[in-house]
C-alpha cells in the first residue's frame, strides 16, 4: 500500500484519544492516528488533572495550526512535550521526561515575564542545557528549587574551564557533565589524575564514555541507588555511538582514523600496534615522545574484534561508574534491547542508575527508523525539504516537484555538522504519529524494525525496551530562524493548512 492509500484508510475516533472531537476538528480524517494511545486512566498526574483533561489541554496548546507566531510556536512545542510525557507516563508512571534548552518554555506562552506553566511542569522531571550562561544557570537553579532537576553538559576546553563549571554546578545544585577536550585530556597530573591522555579535538564530541570518571566529578562517585534524576550526583551525556560502529571499515580504510588531533580517542598507544599517529606536527611529536610510535585502534588495544562494536559499547558503558546515562536509544540502525538497557541500569560499584534515552523532537535525522526513501535526496544525501529563498517560503513538494513526498519538513535545521537535519512541522499529525501516537506508514528500509509492531512510535519504542526516561532535544528549533518563521506565516496566511493535503 502506498503512502496516499495508507493515509486514506486511516480512521480513529477522537474519543479513543481521550480528547473532545472539536479540539481535533482541524485534522483531516485521513491524518488521524490509526493506533490507540494505550493510556491507563488509573494514572494520577500531578496537579489534579485527569488524563482526558490533559489530552484536551494538549490540543488547546497546539491551537491554530497556521499560527507560527512566537507564542504560537511556544505553545505548540509545549504541547508536543506534554503529549510525549502523557504517553510515556500512562505506560510507566515513574518514567521521567527532560527537555533540553529553551528554558523560557517553562513559562506560560514561553514568556519569562509570565509565571511557570504548571500544565507543562507537572509532567516533567528535569530540564537540561548545553553550556552555561548567567541566565541559564539562574533559570536552571530556580527550576531545581521547584522539583524540576536542572542538568547541564558543558564544554571543558581547559582545566580552568572544568574547575569553573564545577563550581557553578555545585553552587546552584545543577547536575553537571563536563565534555572534556584536548588540554584536559593531555594534562593527566593537573586535569585528570590517573587518566591516560587521550589526544582529541579542542571541542570534544559526544562519543567518549570517560573511564575512569574525569576530574571535576570524580568526587561524586557513589554506590547509592539512584531512583530518579533528583537522586543523581553525576551523569554521562553520550548521545553518539559513532566511535563503536562500522569497525570493519576502520580496518579497510584506517588512514582517516589515524589523526589524533581530529578524532577523539580512536587511536591509542599499544605495544605492537600497527599504526603511527598522524595529525598536527607538534601534538604528534609530543605523543610519540610520551608513548612511542606503536599505536592502534582503541578497540584492538582492549581485545575486541572488528565485529564486536555493539558488545564493546554496552560493556564499556556498563563498566563506567556514572549515576545516570543520557544515551541514544539505538545502535547502528537498530534499537537497544530490553536486556541491554537492563544491563546498563546497575553501577559496577553497586547501586541502581538511571538510563535516559535521547530523542530529537524538533528535528528530523537521516539515520532514524522513520526515514523512508521518499524523504531523501540521495546526492548529497539529505532530506527533501522546503526552503526559504529571498524571504519566500517554498514547500518541499513545490521545491522538488513531487506530490508524493511528505510536505511537513520546512527547512534545514542547522548549518555545518548537522546540516542534514530538518525542522519539521512538529504539530503535524504525521510527525505526532512518528514521535508519540504511532501508526506512521514511514519506514527506513535499512533499520531493524523486527522488535516492534509496524508504525510503533519513537516514545513507545523507548518505553518498550525499559528506559527510565527520555531527553527531548532540539526544542530550540522553535525559537531559531526568525526570518524563516515570518516567511512561513506569510505563506500560511495565503494558503491555509496547505500541509494537510494528502
């Protein structure tokens, strides 16, 4: 069945969603979810609302689908966060939900001049940021005081930066993770006592497990049971599995992984190693003076074979001492299993830990389960999405002259490293099906879907395999690209609900 035929057959009474039909009146019948939300009406949310009342509140927040004003976008993003939380907590009342960045969205209408929005906050357990500023630190500290744990992962480009951020986190009761980089890795006596230097870029990526625990948080190690984010004394933010995938290609094409100034910890000193490090002359000379000329891939030094990347990833995570993990729910085109997630929940020194899954709700990502071939422009590989040219918005179908592709990807979410990601119409029924409701017809043919029923939503997959919570990323796409949103508002005014056409 093709996409259009699938959508034409989709039917679901609004009552099955616990929502008054009038609140869903703007959604055409062909775009109503075909999968029940599996909500447990016995769950008692904080704040006194029933599940049905919360679902109605979600639809109220989504509001007019053509309104992409600053307030309209804020309420629509708040609605999606709420919808994710309701879905997850009705399946597991102890499930935790933590959005990242855009702290103003903790307030009514996304305006910090207004009071906190308790319709939203009563469904949350934490709020995270990347990097400190005086404003974000104050906002995180205030949220922690009302029971929404503030968490942060910050660049640690120097030993002094690590020390400064450590003090900020301690003074404000913020759960903090340092993303360490070259100077700190290369200063074992000053920055990381007892830690073998790892030569890495000046701004480290998200793919280092940090074992042993690095300077700045080592004093927080404990054997306590961590039963919620509020109990955690430290956390690992590692949302990339790239260091553990595709090892056969490393063997076939080693040259691209030998630069110790461009990759984080891929190559390590190893007696009998096959490679000599490459990279910036000064760094390479110092590395050879310290460790000699025999180096090899880190996984060879640890005794793994080229086919054991997934095994190494789980074992190295499990062997680290962190109180909480923020990690991707998938590994190399397949979901982590319930058994793997369970293995990660126990600290080697004793005690339970929290395992939180990463989920981007504000961007589409090319390697996810829902990326059907029709969505992708093969050369260069990117989404077939809309764009804004000279102040005018152009929808994807018009841009690519193809009525068969999804029309809810607006434009590139980022430039540079993440240029492949797109900003979706996150209130569109098809995106809500993908993230929350289920029943999506889209399927990535390279992904292993076997553990799940067809169309299983992202949040359901995360709950299914036993994660303790979810970390919602790219909330900030609702506040970026102001000129693009203005162009979209103009287009919406001229073409109401254009994106709902089959």
